[in-house]
């Protein structure tokens, strides 16, 4: 799973470890990831730190090869890592677009394809779960590039779900509303935070554990007939 060293990704990794999954965890900074792994309780499961830069095809190929070598095979891919951007649309630069869309959409696409090819070659099914966002479903100002990348992940899941259905490779997304991770606390000023919270009918931001639980369900045999879907974890925001 990608982007495992912080926030929602770390919580997903810990949840999957408690469910008994052996884990290949990625970060662009493996030293930092190794120290996070050492500090957390991974329930005694095998945990491999792998360097991954999602904007590099070579890095994606290397991550899949390394994970396969160390774990002996792959059943589940969680596309969690993402780059964020909050900027008025007209101020977005060409490089901003590439940084965000290349990591969030292009990287997730090619990682999903390499993972699916591995499953096909090995003759078994698999599950891809990408962390999208309510920003990929609803309109918000200042987040057009990020939201476009997340909307792309949602449509990518539908398309790949159909293409790989007969191979028993399921492809789904989880779309959280704002989760107060460290990175999100930094990017949301108190006024924006209040406005965001005011739009959520449940009156609370989803917790990382809520997202991790949704991922664990979609990875499990309980979701064996669920593919091409988006599980929205937003306290009712998108249906209010
Ligand atoms: N927090 C929210 O409010 C919220 C709401 C909805 C959806 N989401 C989504 O949930 C996921 C996790 O969110 P979070 O708040 O926990 O994010 P985060 O703290 O910003 O962590 C995202 C991770 O992605 C990795 N990453 C970024 N760019 C990368 C690149 N080019 N190549 C490889 N890895 C890269 C980084 O890991 P390294 O620095 O270790 O490489 C980073 O730790 C993301 O997909 C986010 O879009 C978050």
C-alpha cells in the first residue's frame, strides 16, 4: 500500500496488519517509514518498507517487483498516497498540474495495471482500493486539480472493474470527507475548518479509522461481489 508513513495511510496499514495481511508499505523516504514501522504495533506481521515515487514509471515497476519478491505474491493494492494542492484555478501552473495528477492519477493507474498483471500472471484474483475524496464527487473552490485527480480515480475504478471482472480483480474507491490528519490541519485555517464541518450532517469529521475500516471491508472476501463502486465515508455530506 502506498503512502503508509502518515495519516490515513498509516491507519489503513495498522488495520490491515491486525487482519493478518503481510504488508509492503511505501514512502518516498524509507528511513522515515522504517522509523514509523519501528514505533507502531504491526501485530507481528511481515512488514516491508519500499521506496516509491509515483511520478516515476521505473519506481513503480521496482516497487511491484520488490513487494512480490519479499512477500511471495500480492493480493491487495491500496492506492492511498496523494499530492494535495489548494490554489485558485487560474494560478495553477503547468508543473502544479503534473505534480498532482501524475502522482494521484497516472501513478495510481500504472501501479494498478502492474498489480493486475501480476495477479493475472499468477492466476489469481485481487482487490484494488484507491482512496479518492468527496472532492472527486462534489464541487469545492480552490481544489480543482486535486478534485479532478480524485474524480478520475472514481471513473478509473469503474472502467478497470469491467475490464478485469472476469479475472476476479475487483477495483473500488473509498471517498472520505475531510479527515483531520496532520497534513490537513496545516492546510485548513480555522475558518475553513468550521465551514467544512458545518456541511457535514453527522457534525464530526471522519476519523482515519473510519477510512481504514472501509478499506478493510473492500479488501476482504465479504466484498467479493463489490466492484467498480465508491464507498463514501463522509458523515452524510454528499447526500445532504
Ligand atoms: N485528510 C483528508 O482530509 C483527506 C480527505 C479525503 C481524501 N484523502 C485522501 O486520503 C489519502 C491519505 O490522506 P492523508 O491526509 O493521510 O495524506 P498525507 O498525510 O498528505 O499523506 C499522503 C502521502 O502520500 C505520499 N505521497 C505524496 N506524493 C507522493 C508521490 N509523488 N509519490 C509517492 N508518494 C507520495 C506521501 O508519503 P511520503 O512523503 O512518505 O512519500 C504522503 O505521506 C490521500 O489519497 C488523500 O488525498 C484525505
